């Protein structure tokens, strides 16, 4: 009996995996604010932006405010106050981005912009194009503040992956969720855990891919490399199936 149940679980796992891969084959054609396809594109952009600012703009993280807080503490502890204080403005820009993202859900705003998800992607794409036109003489702080603001709007606007909360520009929480899903799938043999593990693994790999692409393109093209991330966001906006009755993600 035990052997039969084990074989059955193995068969179901293989069937779930085949169904998962089949569903993901057409993911771009039905891109929504909660879909894995959009999550992958946003994760690539998130990894790209952090690598871009770290490589080209004085080692400051634009999306990872945890990194900025850590560097602030380390540098202040070493008495490097000037070095440490440069990590504070991106934190304020991030907070401002959250406020803007919440404001886009207000009824007065949605009457003018009925598809807030597309509005966010278009806004982010335009700002990144502008940043790419700035010469290297523009202070690093201005660039990192701008990117921190844009990344914050993205993170605050897209918070659900299929049915689970996630972060489109930071990996720590996603990694925890993937590890928890792995335990649920492999130890408890839960089908939902397997699907969650596969989805979050794709997001984590996409973030890493974005960081690799961001580093290589920035080293090769300099500040204009950010246009690559802008292009990804623009493509996502064009294929996104927006629901005018749904305001981004409230969960």
C-alpha cells in the first residue's frame, strides 16, 4: 500500500509539472498584473536597476533599501559620515514612491487613468529613458534617488504573484517563500506548494538574470544601458491585459 501511494504521489507530481509547463508556454499572451509572466519581467528590471546603480553610480542600491541601511550603519560606525549620509536620500525617495503608488488607486485618479497598472509601467519606462539621457556629470545622488522612487512605485503597485504576495524588485522575501514552498511540496507532498515553488524559483532566477544583464550592459554602454530596462517595461505595458475594474493589487 505504501509503495502504491508513493508511486501515485510521484505520478501526480509529474502531471502537475507538465500542466505547469504547459500553462507557462502561453504566459506572455495573457499577461496580467498578477501573472508570472509580468513577475518575471519586473524581476529582471529589479535586478537590472540595482546592478546599474551599484556599478555606475557609486555603489548605492536603488531598490534594496535594506542594503542602504546596512551600508549607512557600517560607514557611520567607521566614522565615514559623508559616505554614510549618501544612503539616506534613496530611503526618502522610496517612501515617496509608496505614497504615489497608493495615490494612483484613488477614485479621482482612476477616472483619468482607468488602467493604473499600465500607467505605472509607462511612468517607470519614461523616467528610465530620461535617466539614460543624463550625462555622467549628473550627480550620482540624483540618479539613485530617481531610480529609488521609480522602483518603489513598481514594488508597491505589483505585490501579488498569481495568488501569493511577493516582491518584484527584492529577493529576500521571495527566497523565504520559495524555501517554505519547497518544504511543503517535498515533505508534505502538497500540490500547491510545488506550483508555488516553481513560480518563485522563476522570479528569483529572473532577478539574478537582470543583475547579470544590468552589470554587463552598464560596463559596455555606460549610463545609457538603463534604456534596456525601460524597453522591458514598455513591452510589458503593451502586452498587459488590464482590467479597468481592478486597481493594481490591494493584497
